[in-house]
């Protein structure tokens, strides 16, 4: 089994990243692997900033 960990770069320093990735300080059940994903920008996932998608959403929901 595996899980993803999403880390915001604003709350992450080099020591914490090293501890998570190399020293394995996160608590988890035996046999669970994890992959860390570091967010470097503040835009959400998906197409929320795309104006064409917003126009299509308004057409479908009106």
C-alpha cells in the first residue's frame, strides 16, 4: 500500500525535508510506502484559472 504526502513549500525547510525523505520520521503502518509531493506555487490543482472552463461551467449550470 502507498500514500502521497503533499507538502507546501512555505512550511518546509531543508532540515524538515531531509528528515522526511532520508531519516523516515513520519509515523505510518508497517508496509506502507509514501511519496512526497512539494507544492511550489499557490494555485490549486485543476483548471480553476482557465477562463474557458469557467465560461463552460456557467453555460452548463445556467
